[in-house]
C-alpha cells in the first residue's frame, strides 16, 4: 500500500521533548517523527506530548519546563504553516487536513507539569492543550501510577481534576495510571476517555498494559486505546507481528471501533524489529492486509477511531 493512500492519527509522541533536548525542528530531524516523513501519508494527525522530569532539566521547575516546551511547539507551528496547524477541536483538524496540512494536537504527559492544579489545567486548556495523562511513572497529587504506589487510586484532588477536564472538554488519558486510578476515571467520566499509548496485558504482562476488563471498559465508554510500539511493552522478541498480536487480541474483545495508534515514538529507546520511525507505519498496515483485514477496518484503526473520539470530546 502506498503511503499516500494511508491516513494516520497517532495518539502520543515525545518529539517536542526530544527537540528541546537535542535540537532540530519538527519539519526535519534525526528522531522518530518529523513532518516531512509524516507528509508522505495522505493525511496525518498527531498528539504531541509536553513531557519531562527534573532530572532532564537540572535547575528548572515543572512550570518552567512546561512553558519552554509549549513555546517550542508554538514556534514550530508558526515556522511551518505550509505543513501543519495547531488544532483544538475535531472540526479544526478536519479543516487543516482538507487544506493539505497535518493536524497537531497538544497533550501533557504527567499532570505534575501543571502542578496538578485546576488553575494551571485551565491555563493549559486556553493554550490549546486537549489531553492530559493524569500521571507519568511517578506518583503525584492526583493518583498512584502503574510504577509507583500501584494500589492507590485517585485522590480527592485527582477526582476534581478529572471533573474539571470534563467540563473543559479535554481527553482524560489513563496510560501510566494505576489500576485503581483507571477504575476511578471509568466511574467519573460518562463519555469517552483514552489510553493514548498502552498495550494488552493478556498478550504480554506488564503493568503499563491494559487488562481485558480495562479495555472492555474503554469500549463501553466509546473511547480508544493506542497501540504502543515500545518494545518493552510488546513482548520478549518484539517485532511487527508481536504488535499485530496485541491488535488482534483487542479485536477479539470487540474493539474494532476502539483501537488506535499510540506509538510512543521519540519516547522509547527500543522499537520492534522492522520499525524505525513514523515512516514505517505502512509496514504495520501491510502486515494486517496480508492477514486479510479490510482496508475499511485499517482506516478505522489508523485514523477514524481516534478522530471520532477527539471530535466528540474536544469541541471548543
């Protein structure tokens, strides 16, 4: 399948952080994602995460880091209007794509970048952030995580934060969250939420991956889970067929409308064999075609499912 016949919408990358650390532009760089390679696809949309930890930026607090990454993103959007537009709603994304541009959404990975504050959350919304991972790996004021205090769910502050996100029209991201935190979100959010970059725990056991019950809850909420290509979350000998195994398991659970891509590109040190970066998503497409999956289903997995969720939640 030629790339210019494939639509691609990825729920999570850490490209902004990589550009802060190592330079280069969103137009062209030596990492996993840039706009020139993405432009080979027919349509391309992407959630760009703002993310970082103090150890990456000695002497800088989280608010400063957020501001610096946001300013880099803003400059890149202004520098490449021929390639990309910052979008806040599904309607804006569809307009950008119709005009031949890529659609860039902003997310925050780890609410500690916002001091877990409702006021900072609203400020981020005004700046155009439309999704937030409540946690990264480190426990924060909102919840435990899959890596630290995994038995702890949402705090009272965490519940207020999730409820505020709902009022603003922001996507709650449960990747990295503790299992109890996941179920608290499922209880609080009446409509779609998403796991932007998580795999199937039944295929490969890792606490970062979703249980079957969690994925079924995402289906019940009409949300999506994005396939993560970080090798450590895929399997013992990760390749593209391993990634397909996670997708196929979710399909067996009835997830054809609730599977998306969330490659974690530029956020992972090791990708599956046969995958080097954004230029290789078509290899996964080809793998699925060879297994006799229809192009209609592949369009849903690669683009339409996530666009549906964004269009439903992010309306203003």
